[in-house]
C-alpha cells in the first residue's frame, strides 16, 4: 500500500481533529493544550533513538502541559538500546530508527507485555538523514551514491579524488585527507544509511544494511551528538545524522536520477509516500519498506522512518493507558506539528495518520 500525499489541507485537519477528539474522550484529554489538564497520573519511560531527541523533548513538553499529572522520561540511548530495553521491560515504550524484524518479534519475549500478545510499531517520526561535512573552503558539495559508498567504505581517501571532482567540476577541492565518521553504537540511523548505500551502489558498498558499522575504516562516534561533535571538531570530516542536528555544518546534495537533491522535510515525506509497507505484519505493526532507488521528482532517498514501539496489551494496565495517551498525542496533528517545528521532521500523511490511529486503539 502506498501512502500518497494527495489529501487536501482540510482532509489532514479533519484527521487530526478526529485523533485529538479521540484522545480527549478516551484518554482523559491528550488533545490540544487549550482543552485543559487531564486526570491521568503516573510516569512512563521511553528509551531509544537519539535521532528523536529534539522531537521527544518537544513532545514531552507539549504532552505534560495537557497532562500535568504524567511524567514522560526519555533516554536517547540509541535505537538498539531502545529495542533491547523494550524487550527486557526496562522501557514502557521504545523509539527505533527501524522496526523490529518479523524474526525478532517471533523469537522475543517482551517482558512488559501480556504473554502471547503482539506489539504495535508506529512510524511516528519521518526525517531526512543529512550527509554533513566540515571541509575548509568548501560550502557546497555534490555526491553520487557510488562516491558516497567509496568515501564511507574507505576506498576514496582524499577530497581531491577524481571521483569527487567528477561530481563537483567547479569546486576547488583541497588535497585534505577524508575522515569518514560513523556511529560506534548500534544505530538505526546507521542501518538506514547503509541500506541506502547498499541499494544504490551495491558494486561499491557490498555489505548489507546493518545498525552496526560493517567496516574497519573511518572514525567511530557514539550517538547523534557524538557524530555531530566529531564532524564539527575534525578536519576534512564527513558523517551522517538526523537532519535536525546538522546545525552550521555543510550538507551535501545527493544524486537522484540525473539531479543532485538537497534534503527537506517534504522530500523525505515524498519517498515514504512512494514506498510500500513491509509484508507479513499484523494490523498494528506498520513498517515501511523504503524505496531508496526511486528517481521520482522531489524525493530525497536518505531518510529515516523512526518508530515508536509499544505493547498491544500491557501487564500493567495503568502503564498501557499512559503509553496509549502519549502516543495518541505524538501522532496527532498537533504532536506532528510540534515535532516539525522543533526538529524539522515531516508530519505523517493523512492516510498514514488514519492507520496509525487504528493501531493505537489496539493498545490496552
């Protein structure tokens, strides 16, 4: 199923209104701040993707304004840490830049969930992954998939390499050595980035997509903040990170079809809406099979779809009620706007919003 962004503004607003109304009536009020405080109380803990950190901070602030008796704690340990913590029951919900695989789901016992019940996975945060660089005298950079793959695999080692010059014929490229920075932790951002490299330049990037960096070359940095620090403080450095964290670093354009394309929230949303869902999933387990090779106009293929993961049924029903309320706010029109304003993410489309709302209704 493809999610096409063809709905009008009024249709999107209508979906958001229904979601907020549902939150207010079913969850004690997780709609707009103007509706007043709810009577919910308690604490929930989320662990996971550092890419979501800015959005989570904004979501938490907005949600707790409406639900003054609820505390939401979020620890951006990374996607791998989030999934592991959710399996062990250390987290009430997880955030991950990839969904659990069907094999992982079938082989795992989720400690916080009622036995023999499923999990819910919601594509709640859509954001481009920026290819960030720090190279004296160079403000703009074009990089084709094969060149990117060569840089990060370690086969292209100097900024004046002929392959880079071919993508940038008018640039004055120095002979500075390239330091390619990768995540040292198990990272969903890495898995999305390596998936892009493998799908678009398989002759150069021979490794399968993986959250753990597959090569010995380059420099490792822990979590998104470590990645940004390493690129910022280095010389001739290049890395990859959620675009919301790019700051003042240079950001490369990547080749899509015959054009070099810069990232944007709209371009990230466009590639998601051009992509199908993964097969073999339950109704509440919504995983997108991103089409990295699309050359459609207006798409940016290095994108992460970051998920929020919860139990269909919680061992502790009170925690289930709080998680359901929080996720309803996050995926509402208001919550998606809050994330867009804070982190530059792309709000999920109206069609996807409807499906996500149905999945949240499974939580108890």
